[in-house]
């Protein structure tokens, strides 16, 4: 029996770039998933046995970017700026928040999807692991928190 309809094509996850305000774009080897969760608010009205449910606050998970360590210090310097600003007052200066786009690309480099993360800033920087018996490259990672993300068309 013939299949009715058009087959779906799925986006590959291997090719993407990250564009950060004032840092330009960088190639990364790995990016953790973007996720958002809506809280489930439940309350019981007048002795009801079945709760009334409604959506609550949104929670956005942090995103981690990984790449091979290079001479480029821009991500580390950004993290240092945030850490130095926060060390005295415990709050991050809004000037250190930057917008970030994660761009999924096809094999030929055309844009498939663009995810925009608003007001992101680094909360963790890992310089990598060193091992004298390894032939692999040092991988550095930066974990970013942000206010929200959206799919840009």
C-alpha cells in the first residue's frame, strides 16, 4: 500500500554556529539543549477532589557551549568581566548581558533555524582537562544563563 503524504525530513544536529553580541560568531563543537518548562499550578476550590490546574512561571535551563581551546580569550574575558563586577555587590551589571543566537545550518551552510537567547551571561567557565597520555584536544566550555529564548523566522 502506498504512503499518502510527503515524507518528513529532520534537521541534522551536527552543524551550527553561535553569534554573540560584540563577540562575533564562533564555531562550537557542542551545544547543550535549549529547554523551557512551564510550572503546573494546582489548587483545590471549595473541597473539590479534582484540582484546578493552570500554567505558572517559566523556567529556562542554562545552555553550555563547548569548543576546542584556542588563543581566543573573548569568552574567558567575558566571564572575568561578569565575575569581577559581581564580586563586590553580588549582582551582575546589566551591561554584561548580551544577546546570543544559535544558528542551525544545513550541509551547504544555509540557515535552517535561528534560536535567539536574550540577555545571556556566563555563569561557569571550564578551561578543560589535561592528560599527558591523551592525543585529544583540550575542550573548554562556558555555561550561559539567559532570560528567555525564541525561535526567530
